């Protein structure tokens, strides 16, 4: 069994320990020596037995504090683990994406078709720019009620898919057909 010389409070002690335990014994001795040094600064020189007793009690007090902290941290980890498990076990939240009303989609498709036709006419030089601007202005006025209806639906949390098209929508569709 190996013997290790340790120094605590300025005194050297020869201590026997198990093979491979020397580093642990030396680390523990350093902790006791640090506590003994604190006591020597505060109280002065003490008899060996009292110095060892006081240093041991001070270390034990620190260990109790660390044990309390460890218990608190273990409890916090357990609460967080339970919360994580609860969150993982919940069904996923359903998120609904707003739907563009069919009337708006049809009107936008019609406007795109008209714009393509106008672009083709412009390339051929058959339409004057002033006439195009007037036509675009007229069509944007035709689309305004639809935009307003969609904005109103969006503000009310209604995406327009539960209500029938308004009379204004019918008028726009009739204009689009002509």
C-alpha cells in the first residue's frame, strides 16, 4: 500500500492509501490545507487536532451547500425534462393558410390574359399608348371592388371561402366576358 506525504496547515502527515488513489488523496489534502490556511489567517495557530477538525467542518459545510445546489439543479432538470416530454407528446398545431377566393383567382387570370393580348397588340403597333392607359385605368377600377372585398375578408379573419360572391363580383365577371 503506497504512502503519501501531505501537508495540511504547515504540518506534514504520512498517509497510506490504496494503489491508484494517490491523486485523489493529494487533491483532498489540498482542499483541507486551503481551509486550514484560511483559519490560520483568521484565528492564528491552532493545535493540530482542532485545526483538522475545523478544516474538515468547513469543507463539510461547503459539501452540504453543493449537495443542496445539486438537488435544486436536479429538480430543475427533471421539470424541464417533463416539460420537453409534454411538448413532444402534444399533437402538432394545425396552421391554416389563407385561401384566395376563386373569383379573385379567375379575375386575375382574366387580367393576365388581357395584359398578354394587349402586349401582343403593342408589339404589332395596332394600339396607341393613350388607349392602353385608359383601358388599364378602366380595368383597375373594375378590380377595386374585388380588392376591397378581399381586404375586408382578410381583416375579419374570413378568407372569402365561406361566402357566396357578391353582386359586384358578377358585374366584374360580366365585364370580363365582354
